[in-house]
């Protein structure tokens, strides 16, 4: 059975149609190739309320994996980790460490990305990925290696 996944692109300009979302489709492709049931990315503005609402809506609609892309930098409108953190009940900090480690193989800018990863009270895995196509590719490639195992454990599966 395919696990349902949702990709949320967080970008003021992409949500306003100023430019096309390029990172969301990269994440969707990687998730689909790994066997996840992922629809088109949901594109929202950089706002704490919009981010929390989109994550909660995705989980309520059955997503077991929610991958956000964007808003993890240090800019004045980068709120993704702060918006996500209150929704996380069990943090998976080493998952973020692995994402940064993979990113550092490609760019020193991976050190600037902030993000959280963890489980919601409903048992969904939420991961913040950078908004660049390379950053989201690195994050998604790491996540797909462990997401099914994490979710199986959440559901009471064997270790």
C-alpha cells in the first residue's frame, strides 16, 4: 500500500504567481519514484498561519509524510521551522542532521538551512526542506530512505 505524502511549497512569490514553483515538483517526483502517493505541490505564502494550516490540512486529509520546501533560511520572512515546531510532538533531529550532511556534499550553504523534522500527534512525519531545487532534492533523497520505516514503527511495526 502506498503511503500518502504531501509537498508544501512555502514562497510568497510563487504563491502570488511571480515565478513558477520549481522545488515542489522536484520533491514530488522523488517521493513518487520512492513509492509514495504524492499529488501536486500545495503552494502557500510565507506566513506562520498559512504554514500551520497547510500542514494540519495535509495530515487531516491522510498524509503520512509532509515535506515542506522553503522558508528555512535566515531571511526576514523565513518562518517555516518556527511554524512547524509547535506541531511536532516527537522530534527527529538526526534526520535534519543527515539532510544537512548530504547538502554539504554539494554546497556550504547547506549550513544556513534551518528546519525541523518529527512526528505529529497524529503520527505523520513532517520534514522541513530548503527551497532551492538542490536543497529539496538532498532532503527528499534522505527522507525517502527512512520514512517508510519510521511510519511503520509509529504504527507499531517491528524495529
